């Protein structure tokens, strides 16, 4: 049998893709040479970090902003620039990027930092104190007799704080020569931190506002030049992607996803051009993939809870936690979990963005109630729930 990868149709599409010149620039992880509309934020990071070039530990910094507002990209951009500048100045500085979805406990982060700085530490087995001591040693003794400065970027820090508490910030801010740049989606992330940690953190805050439609167009235009062949994008494609993403809280990642998926649809259909119709269908495809992907990873009881939320939504009911528990018990029957556990599930589903909750006051003496709302398309959810 001939090799499937050498099939004529595949070879043809590899050799010359009529739509894409290079798909990489449309990938989330691609770091462009310049970040339009983020000069101000990058300049602010640089203003604090520049101290390290004079051997002074920089202030701790926190970047806030909703999803897709360029926080990760800006921090990586600033990191590359500082590495370059430090090489020219001969300063001994390391800037380590840690995504807290990959390292979710203080132990894991500190062990990873040790390993990256050349001190082997096992991923488990030591006590936390042992790992922290090994880490601190790195800053006390230095084989080169030079002072090591470390800037730690803790991206998506909320996840670590929720899972493992604020010990990581305590340890890092109480070790000499370390500066932390935290990245959070929530303005109130300080609520997850003890006041003794807040005072040693003493951070400078930088806000990343959502992008407007015109700004998103500028971002997409830059990427489109690198990714698409000349003239394949209809003139209304980028404005439409931008307008749709501006509605989704100014999320540049979503705008890029729309553009990429629209291009892929056009390619799959052998179309010579990418049109606004492709963009609209790309929106459905993204939404569908998102919902199915999330659902497929949910434990059974949480799927049942969603089923109950869907049923109540379809009945046009206002969903309180009490009502939801009743509906959920109907779906789950004998193996239903307790009422208290349901709150954890509601929390998890909210973090995933499938539902939202809103606490309302029922008036004096009547207490407060949680109102739950579905945040994804009903039809999509229904299809996804019954096809997994
Ligand atoms: N100003 C910009 N110029 C060019 N590309 C950008 C800009 N802002 C964001 N992007 C791109 O949009 C995508 C999302 O940005 P990024 O990952 O930095 O968002 P984020 O704020 O970290 O979001 P999240 O909170 O979800 O992690 C990335 O591919 C990034 O390269
Ligand atoms: Mg990010």
C-alpha cells in the first residue's frame, strides 16, 4: 500500500496552499515582533524592570486584564527585550516565565525554578522547607561571585493561589534579589492573598484594557500580512472578525481564532477567497469546539448539573441554587451528591465560563440568593451533552 502521507491530494495541498502562506502567525503562542497598542503597558513594565540593570531588585508588578488583552504577550515581549539589554550590560539576571496552569503548587514552582537555575531538585519527595532552602541557597552563594537577580513571571497566578494559597508569594517576596511579575484575570485577585503577603508584595499595578474593534483590526492586519496569500481576504473579513471579538470583551485571541478558522473553512471548501460568510461559520465552529472540549473533560456529576441547568433554562425559569439542586437530583436520582458539593461544581463551571452566577438580595431580612445563568448557546450545549 502506498503511504497515505504521499497521497496526491495531500501532496498538492502541502506544496501550494491557495489561502495560507504560513499558519504559524495565527497560533496563540506566536509572539509578534511588535505589539501594537500595548506600547504604554510595555513601557511601564520596562520602567520598573530597568532597575535590575543597575543591580537593584525591581518592584513587584501585577498585570491585570480580561482574557486576550495581551498580558502574556506583553510580558514575554518585555522579557526578551530585557534579556537582550542585560547581555549588553553584562548583568547577571534571569527572567523565568512560569505558567501556573503547568505548575500549580508552591513546591512545583520552586522546584522548577531551582531546576532552571541549575540546582537539581526532585519533583516530589522533599519537604517544602527543603526545597525552599535549596532555592534560597542559590541567592546566597554564587560560584561566579556575582549577584544573581531573578524576575519570576507567574502567569495565571489566580489558579495557583486558589489551589495552594499564597505561600508562593510569601516565599518569593521574602527572598533577596527576587522580583515577581504576576498576571491575573481578576482585579480582585488580592482577595486571595493574606495581608502580610500583600504588604511584602507591595506591587505596582498595570491594567490591560479590552481592545476596541479598530485596535483588533490593526492586530489582525499585521498577522494577516504574515499568514495569508495576497488578496485572498475579502475586505470585510478583518473588520467583521474585529467587531465580533470586540463584542467578546475585546479578546485578541478570539479575533485571531476567527480569522484562522475562517481561512481553514475557505481552504476546506476549495474557495479562492475568505469571505464574511466563512467568518460567521467560523464563529459557530469555534463555539461548538469549545463547548464539546469542555464537556468532554467534565466529571459525570457536573455534566448532570449542566443538564439540569439546561432543562431549567429551556423552561425559562430563574435558576436559584435550591431550584437547581432539585432539578439536578431528578437527573441524578440515587447517586446525587450533597447540596453542599453542588456549590463547588457551580464554582468550577463558572471558572470554565459555561455559566455565570450573580448574588442578588431579596430585600430586607430575606437574605441573598445565587442566580445561575447559562453562558453558552443552548443548542450547542444540548448537542454536545447528548453526543459525548
Ligand atoms: N497588541 C497586540 N499585538 C499583536 N498581537 C497581540 C496583541 N495583543 C494580543 N495579541 C495576540 O493575541 C493573543 C492573545 O494574547 P495574550 O495571550 O497575550 O492574552 P492574555 O491577556 O494573556 O489572555 P489570557 O488572560 O486569556 O491569558 C496572542 O496570540 C497574542 O500574540
Ligand atoms: Mg495569558
